[in-house]
C-alpha cells in the first residue's frame, strides 16, 4: 500500500530526525545536570524515553508507521486550526485557508480493511505511550514515564520540588530541587543503547556496534535483550 500524501517522506528520514533528537537531548541533559539542574531535566528525560521506544516502533513498522505519523500530523494541524478559530486569533482565517489548500491537494489513501485496522492501531499508539509499550510487552517501563510526566506537568510533584520538610515538621524553601535518583539516569543510558542498537545496523558497517557492546558490558547489560520484541 502506497500513500501519496507521504511520498516525499520516507521512514528513514523520520528515523534520522528522532535519532538526532535523542542524541542532542541526551547531551542537553548531561550539560544541565553538570550545571546542577535536577528536576528541570525531567521533561527531557521523559522525551528521550518516549522517542527511544518510538524509534524501534518506527523501524519495526516502516511505511505504515510513516502513514500514521502523517495522519496524526494532519489531525493535529486541524485541531490547531480549530483552536485558533475558537480563541479568536486574528490570523485564524489565513491558517484555515492554508490548511484547506493543503487538504485539497492530498490524495486520499486507499487501504484494505486489514491495512486500515493497522493504520488506526499505529495512530493510537503514537498518542498513547502505555499502549506502545504494552505492544512490546514492556508496560513495566510506563511507571518511569508516568513519574517523569508528573515532573513535567503542573502537579504536586513540581509544586513541592523546591520545598523541603524539616525534622521538626516545618517547611523550608530550597534553592535547588532534589536529584531525580539513579533510576532515571539508568533509564536514560538504556534509552541511548536502545536507539543506537536500532540505528547502527542501518548504517554501512554497523559503526556503533563496538561502542554499544562495550557500554552494555560496562553497565552489566551484556546478556540483556535491549530491544523489545513485538508481541501484539
């Protein structure tokens, strides 16, 4: 099945973008951590974790995954347009005209019932991290993602991040939030190993293999299945 709407966007392009995002975001996390930032990097760690599994998902599903990405992009563009209109933005009409023009130029995809079922499933997984993880039988990773989410949104976790309860029960304002702990750092390292394991074989000569193996050995993960296997 070929979708003309994404003819100029191969899955390899999306893979490269997500790979670069994971690498550069991880670099940003390390730089910020070295400067003493703690809870502030939680949204970035969360983003790396999410994209690490999404990279595997993208390679695993290939062109149908790209179709799902494009379709979700279309949905998001339409939602944004409606919000601009509902909230009275002055350029909403201009944006609507651009959306309508782009939509008119698209050739609707023709899918078999099975292809449509897969398409709907992939679109759903893009927006539902738990279901993407569950598909690979690694739903036990979701609590880490959920914890990082609580540090990324307006929550009691962020509201109390700079408050410390003293032994006498009083509260004291902290200048810096407490560290995230080892679990999140380990998850970041694992995410980098996972993405490298996906990407390296796709490059001539598998250039990252030696570094992946050495890092896995250093972390005691040499006998660990780094990549989840699709089970659903």
